C-alpha cells in the first residue's frame, strides 16, 4: 500500500465495475482511518472517497439505465412477436392466414412487399422436386392472384428453389455464391418486381423445443415435420440493402410462428365438413349449453328427415294438361277456292256416310266450265264442216279427173281434209275430257260426310254460310259414332324423360289419373297408349304429345276438347326425389352444365 492510498483507490474502482461500490469503499478505507500515521491526511482521503463514491453511483446509474434499455428492447421484441402471433393465429382459414402473415410481416419489417407460398398438393408437376413445389397464397397489396400470370409463376418458381435449398436466400444487390438455377429464378423474379433486394426465408417447423421459451414449447411440440421440408416460404422485398439487413433478424424470428400458423391452416383446410363444423362451433360459442342442445336436436331432426327422404318410397307423378277427344275424327276440306252457298247440318247433328253437309260455289270453276262448253260446241261445228267438205271432195269426180290429167291427184285434197277432221276430233275429245273433270269437281263442291258420326264443329251456320274459303281449308270435323274416347296430353319436354324411362324400366303401359276442369272432384283413370317421338312447340313451350285411352268415362262429361289435367304415374322412387326432382333437374341443367 502506498502512503497516499492510491492502491486502495484503484482497487476500489476496479471492484466498482463489477460489484456494489458503497460496500467496496467501506472495506477498503475503514482500515486506513484507524491508522494513526495518516490522521493528517484523513480529510483528503475522505474527499477522495466521496468523489470515488459519487463516480461509483453515477456508473451504477449508467449500468442500470443500460439494463433497462436492454429489457425494454427485449420486451418490445416479445410484444412484437406476440402481436404478430396473435394476428396470424386469429383465423384457421388458409387464405386469411396467409394474408394476415404478409400484412403482419410488412408492419414488423417495414418491407415494400411480402409474399407467402405453401406446398403445392396438385401433384401435376413433372419436376424431380415435385414435393417441394410451391403455390403462391398471398402477396401484400394484391387482393386477387392469377396463378397463370408470369409474375406469380416466377415467384412460385423462386420459392420452390428456396424450399429445395432449405436455407435463407439473401440478395442485397451484390453477387453471391448461388446455384445457377437459383440465380436464374431470382433474376427472372427481380425483372418482374422492380425491387432490388430480396430476403427469402423457409418457413420450417421447430424440430425441438430447446431453443424456445416455455410459451412456445407447448405450441410447437409435436409439429415437427419428419422430412424436414419447409411448410412454405416467406419472401420479403426491399428497396435498399440497409433496410434488408436491419429487418433480417426480426424477419428470422417471425418464421417459426408463421410456419406453425400456416401449417395449422393447411391442416384445417383439408378437414372434411370443416365449414359445417365451424358453423356449429360458432353457434355453440354464442348460445352456450342451451344452444348445444338445440344444435343436437336440430341435427337429429335433420338426420331423421334426410333418412326419411332417402328411404321412404313414393309414387313419382308427372303433371300435364290436355283435352278429351274422340279417337276417330275425320275432317271435311274445301276441294278448291270458292264460297259456301248452303249449310245443311248443325253442331252435334248425327249424319250418315255420304250425306251432303255443305254446298259450295266456285265462280272460277263455273267460268272454266262455260269456256270449255263453248269450246266443245265450236269444235263440234268445225268437225261437222270438215266432214261435209271431205264428202263433197269425194263426190266431185270431174274435178278429180282433171287434177289427174294435170298431174295432181284428187287424193291430195281428200287426205288434207281427213287430217283436219282427225285433228278436230282429237281436240273435241280433249275438251270433252276436261269438261268431265270440271263437272266432277263441281259435283264435289257438294261436301259429303266421310263416315257415320256426329258433327263436332260449333256454330256451323254462323261460321260458314257465305264465307269464302281456300282450297284444303278444314270446314267441318266429324266424329265416328262408335269411336272410343282418348286423352291428348301435352307433356312438358322436361318431364318426357321420366315417362320414357318409366316405360322402359317397368315394361308396361303407364297409368294416368286425370280430372276434368268442369268436374275436378271426379278422379278418372286411363293408360298411355302412345308417346310422340318428336317435340313440338305450344304456348307453354316445348311439349311432347301423349295419347292415353280412358276407362269408361261418364257420358255426361264427354265433350270433345274438354280441358283436363293429368298425372302420369312413373313408378316408385325415393320421397326426396319425388318432391324435389324438378329442383334437382334445374340444378343439373343450370349449375352443373
């Protein structure tokens, strides 16, 4: 020890750097105060000790302040990590989790753009590392992603290479020792993104809990991937290298939590009936135990109803509309253009085959008859004159001999007259044949009944008398007297398939149940005898005509054209299909096609 106590002071300062300064000073200076040789210098030593003690207190404050700063930094980092974890674990939906990861990463690292990819499970890739192919889930600032667009495809390719390397990829604008495939994918992506710096981090699940605190141990336990392959890749893009290097430690800390959230969301997205279960969980949380009971009873009721709809058989019926008609109906048609001069029958009148029903008059036919009759008379006169001339020519022998002496025979004039007579006779025959045909057409102007039956046409007198008609126009309808009655149904085209399938499967004629519009309380029955193989158009749309024979209908209800509503029975089917087959057909037609 020096006489001035410098050794003690330096020792005290060295100990202050590591221990409590007040205790060290007392241990070092109290022995000096009891030494009689240094009583004179006690005041100087006390002053030095007080100064040293002040320095120690200041240094202690400095160390405490540094410790507080370190604790605040650690607390801020832990708070940031907890906030990040809370935000990305708020949902188990895969796409919402991915969007939360990129949004929280941008906030924590202040990067310009963040992207998240995950394993592609399509299995359609032909690359050797197909299991490590990545699919882009979310990009910050982009609401909708097109997986076929060049930027997204290049980003997925770069992420696949990072997942294959299983280590971070850092590009800060300088050359790095990277594989050629990685450099090629990186350059292609940077050309699209126009940002010079990139940090790609594999999102790997923790293999052990030795490097995490107790709060993360319970969350990460059992989540390690046996293959060691990353769950996905987190890509951060920066505008300058300094921002990249300052954000790299923070981004690295976030990868473990992001990997857990992404893996949980991926597992949840593959759960069957996850939407139904999520809805039940939400209802349970909102309504408590009473809500659980209601859910259970509602589920049981749903299962019971669904089972009943699938297991209980019922008759499938296809509805249609139509009319009652006699099976044998004949029409009377106008033989040519003309007018109706006389009407000899009335509605519902019984007629016999060959009875005259209507009398027509055709001015054109009468005019043609007069012309042909005049031509016949004129041709007859010309024929008589030619015949007289030929006879005179034969009797004129003197003229004949004179012609012979001159070199011209009398037979020449006779032959000429004979040829003229033959031509006139042929013309007359033609006119007579035309006259016969025209007279036959005039006879057919008297329209006769084609069979024994009843006139079905309503208000014949008021409708036809004096009316001009066209050739081929239907004037009357006659139903056979002994004709059976049938149903003519117009089946909607959408129900024709059910009827055809039922006829083919049941191998019998289908039953028809119908009601007459004027007597809906009477349910009548019949059987299908024919289904048209062509679709026609009606006021209600495309329809298929179905003909059904009816079973001894009441005579008082038989009127041709009576409107009916029928139901065609198409066999037994499940009750749910019987009730909702139209809805199912509409869904198949408009949704699945």
